[in-house]
C-alpha cells in the first residue's frame, strides 16, 4: 500500500468510530467529513490515471484535470444525499456540503504535508488556510446554489452544471497561481481567504436584516 492509503486509514478510523457513537446531526457531520476525505483519496486516483492516460504535463494536470475531478467528486456525496434522503431542512443541506469540503481539504493538506515536509511553518500556515478556504468557498457556492434551485426541477440540471463550472474555474485559478513562485503564489493563497471573509460578511448582514424584519 502507498502512504496515502495508510494516512487515510489512520484518520478515517477515529472519524468512523465517532460517527457510530454519535447520533442525529452530529453523526451526519462525521459521515460527511469522512465522505470528504474519501473523495479526496478517490480524486487522487482518478486524476493520476487521467494524467497518465492523456500524457498531461504537471501544470496541465494542476490547472485542468485536478480541479474538474475534485469538484465533481466533492459534489457526488451531496447529490447522493439529496436524491436518496430528500432532506427537508435547508440548513442541514448547506452544512453537509461544507463538511465534505472540509474533510477534503483536511486530508489533502495532510497528504501534502507528508510529501513535502514541515520546515517552513509560515508557508504551511498560509497554504493550509488558503487550501482550506478554497475548498470551503467552493462548497459554499455549491450549497447556496443548490438551496436556491433544487425545488425547481427545470433548474436543477442547468443550475448544477453552472455551479460546477464556476467552482472548477475558481479551483483552477487557485491551482495555477499557487503553482508559481513568489508574489503570484502568495496572491493565489490569499484569494480564497479574502473570498471566505467576504462571504461571511454578506451572510452576517443578510441574517441581521432578516432578524430586523
């Protein structure tokens, strides 16, 4: 077995135990966190296979193949949940997608850390927050879009395709920027964090207006 599978087993085992031990909403959170880590592992398999079969260069794999595969794979657990369980609560639907993105980002960061070492703490902090924010932002886009269009059957197909296109593009821009060196990479890491702050500010203002009304 490769080291990535060993890491997955070590992390997934306690999360699975927690999921079995907890109930209701907390169990659901653990399961979607595990689903995020699982999709990260599977995405690495699919991306590596396509890169090999297509003869893609590293920058092509990072900017074209990986974003598409990862965003589609992250979306699959959410789609399964919506189609099979048909949740009635919009809040549960939104947070489930966020937990998938969080699990994905966590496992990806751990694998990157294992492969590249931990000598530069500042760089690791910036990359950790940048990658985490990027995946969470993409998850937030998907969850917000789904809540807006899911009740309308005619909008589901076109809306889902549009949201995936947006997240793949956002992801690709991030990967292309952070693959460079110097100021370009730092800008790439900062973009998701700034986006996440903007989203939180907009959400906070929206909630405050709803309370006032």
